C-alpha cells in the first residue's frame, strides 16, 4: 500500500499544480483584458471596466497564493512515512473508505478508489487525529472504524 500512498501524494501535487496553472492563466487573461480595454468617450465606463478587471485579477491572485500554500504544505509531508496513530500525513482505510490527512482537496479518485483528502483542520480530520488501528469513532451519527493505517 505504500506505493498507493506515494502515487496518491503525487496525484495531490498534480491537482494543486493544475490549480496553480489555472489561476496563473486566469490572472494573465484578466491583465490582458484590462490592457486591451480602450478608452471610450464615456470615461467612467472605461474606469469601471478596468476596476472590474483588477478585481478579477486580485481574486485569481488570491487563489494562486492559496494553491501555492497548499503545495508547500503538501511538499513537507513524506509519503513514505507510516504512523502508529493518525496524524498529518496519515493514510487510512475505514469502513467508509480511504482518508488522507494532508491538505483540503476533497474527493480524489485514485487507482479506482475514492480517497478523501482532508486537512487536520476539517471536522473529520480533527476527530481522526490520534486514533489508532481498530478504533471506532462516532462522527455525525456514523461509526467510522479504522481498518488500515499507513
């Protein structure tokens, strides 16, 4: 299963890289649109258009910064590490599926398996921290049993 964890980690990095590329492209597109905005006879319309483009660019810049931060956090995790108790970097299989405690990416289909990639700040991440193989955890009316842990 360690190769699964390694390739899952790489898939998470690839997903973040896609977000970084998309945000970078969107910022460039917004900048190009702002640069091509021509001054019309109605000056307010021109200024409003440029201001809207700047807001778009700022929004994409924020998305880019968030994605870059997620990538830095994920790069700090060693996918070869295994843990006796759930902590940041743990991959586990439960009676409900796979969970990878890393960064908040949501559901990823990897090698035909649904894996929920979540941060330790997520409610479920908080509940899972410190739990061990065989533990049963009540969460939102469900009982999650830890079947495997890497």
